[in-house]
C-alpha cells in the first residue's frame, strides 16, 4: 500500500509541476513540460497526462499567433475572449531597419539572419518591458501597441 501511495503521489506531483509551468507559459524557456510527465501506472492519472500533453501542444501553437502577454492575461482570468470591441486611444509603433533591402543584397544570408534576430529580440524586449503588446512582424518591421489589451495610464510616454 505504501508503494502504491508513493507511485501515485509521484505521478500527481510531476503532473502538478508540469501544469504550474504550463500555466506560466514556461514551456519554451524550460523545455517541454511533457518531459516532467511520464506514463503513470494508474489509468486515471495517465489520462490526465495525455490531456496535459494535448493542452501543452495547443498552447504552444496559440502563443505563436497571439502575444504571450495576452495569453497570460487570459489564463489568469484577467481578460476574456470576446467578440465585443471597445473604443480606446492607443499608441502604435511601426519600426523597421533603414536600408534593410540594400543590406540584404550586401551580406551573406546567415549573417542577415543573425543580425535580424538580434535586432528583433532586442526591440521586443524593450517593447515588452515597457508594457507594450507586440502585434506582428512584417519582414524587418515591428508593429507594437500600448494601452491594449492591457490598460496603461501614460501609454503615450512608453
């Protein structure tokens, strides 16, 4: 009975840890949450683990198309998915690399990928740290906005 209890507790503990990481959307930084979950000997726990893997797969796909901060707000219950639009003043940023097309013609594609990746990562970090929402990339262009979906009092100064 003690062994069965220990096995059940271990399975549920791994599943709970994986769910905690998943709720924080930490699957990319820490590797797959599914690595924490193994097939349990208990049918019910095993079914929960399979559902967990499916949920993780779905969230990984979702955050590719919806800003991570928005998904976090939805998971935390701070924002609901709705078809209702509200009117709001927002600050919008469109930013691209001056002379990018000419640069593309001058340097090796591998160098271009490295340079563009560093630039986009640095700019995204600044946007996120100033409470902005990254909307999309359009080639080397970044579109971001402030005061939506999260309300910011001084968004025009961000």
